[in-house]
C-alpha cells in the first residue's frame, strides 16, 4: 500500500503530534534497553531541525485507564533528552490543561513528551472525545510507532483521521522493508518460523505458505509437524490436538508450491536445564525418554547451504530453546550465516519478534541483517497478512 510520508511537508512553526513507542523495557525503575528511543531520534531530529514543535505521545505498560505513578513516561522523557543531547520537556498529562499549557510554552524546534496515554480509558477504547482532545494539541500528526500500529487506539488510529497524518521515518523504513520482504520480494523467498506452538501461529503459517517458496519450521512447532506425520519425538513439547491442522498445512503448502523444511536431526536431552548431558540423533531416532531442544548440525548445514539459492528471507522465531545453553547453537549458527549472506549483498533479510531479536543480538548480528523490526505483535500480524489500523490510517 502507499502511505503519506514527511517528504515535502512544511512543519516550521507547526505543532506536530508524534506517536512514538516509548514502551521500553524497565527493570527496578531503570530503562534496560534504549533501542526504541534511539530509533525514534532521526524523525525527531528532522522535525526539530525544520522548526517544528514536536509533541510526543505514547503508551507504557498496562495501567488500564488509571494513573499509576510507576508507569509514568517521565523517565522516558529524560532518556530521550540524553539520546538527543538536549533538554526535553514533560507534561504531567496527555490532554487537558497540563498538556495544553506545556504545548503553549513550546518554541520552534523544541520537544515535549506527554504523559502515558493509557492513563485514560479513552485511549484503548479509541474514544472519539479523547482522540479529539489529543488532536486539539497539534496541527498535524506523525505516526512513528509501527510496533503499536496493530491497535486501533485513539493515539494510533483515531487521531489520524482528525489531522493531516503522515508516516515518520522509522515507520516509513519499517513499511518499505516489510513490503520488500513479502509484498513484492525478490525470489526465491523463504521464511523461518520458530516458536513453541502451532496454535499461536496458525494464521501466520497459513499466510506464508501462499507467499514464500520455502518455509522452514523450527522450535517446538517442528515437533508437532513431525509427530503429525507419525515420527516419534519422545518427550518433546508438541501439540497432539494440532496434528490434523499440521497435516492440512502440509497439504496447503504442496498445493501452493511451497516446500516445508523440517529438521533432519536434533539435539536431545533428558532434562531441560542449562548444559545437561546431550546427544545428537537423527529425526526418527529420538529416544522415548528424551526431548528435542534444538535442531542438529546436519539440519543447520542444510539450511546454511540453502541460503545460497535465496534472494529474500523473513525470520520470526528461534530454531531451538536458545535462552538455555547449549540449545542456542543452531539459531546462532544460522543467524551468523544469514548475516554473512546479507553483508555480501546476496540476500535481503528481514527479522522481527522479541525472541528473534534477542537471538540475533545473542549471535552478535542484529545490526548486520537488512532490517530487524523491534515490533512484536504488529510484526506478527503483518506476517499474518492482516491490515494494521495504524498503517491503514496513513494510506495515501
């Protein structure tokens, strides 16, 4: 789809409501990862440099329409100021007199962060009155929060219909990267999908088999597909009730000309903990008292070799229980191979999802793929082929 961007938009002296994603990880009151804030900075710097009065709004956590001091955006405003290297103002509410006064005091080029939009029930309800109160603070609206674009909330969708609305630079980059990966990819195109349960990724798998040439299934999901074909998987995590569905997906893939790739060997253990005794066995030879916790070296070698024939790769989910060593070996090895192919210019690689991003960082290659999305639910819904309300509102 086409969407409106900031190219050619006059913003000098105008109040710009920028929907950001400041829902960053916090532990014991301290921000532990600035990635989302850092990725916002190019849009903020551009708007500020052009003389806009930049007003950020965002949610944080789940206060459910109540004021929860521990969920204030005040620390995020401080962190944003540190990233930008300048002072950033903060309003103690996102609408009403506190917000109106803070906006009125802004000068051209200055930046303001409004308090958590979810302190008001009207945010998640996409209440027209709440959206109108947000819109009254600004002259135009910019959405730079793809990670929240799957929600039809007041700050992501409602206000976009009340002001001239545009995609920020981060949103633009995300949409262009995702479009190049599945909407109009260079072929052959493959997808890697990992995770624990087939039941949580049914729509994803159903959409991908009609779009990609090769679908690699890893994680515990692969166990379900193997067991559905009568292959013994020992005590491995799997969903017996999903066997008919797994077989249906295999049939759909064959009809669509999509090759399903499952492991040919596995790393197994009798207990799930860090560094237990392990062994590598062929698929079909998993001991009855053992669990599959990672794909084996032969499977990894085949996947790495297959990269040579690909032009586009989409990745969502690790191959094994990567958080627990040594069951990160397969994911890390494949991640490094994908990064090498990408760096060589042979492959366009797009990855997303919380576990996937964590695994890529663990492998030290998160910056070497073509694009890594920090969006969780929005990235998954996009892979499922769904229309995202926050994106649809920017259609041009």
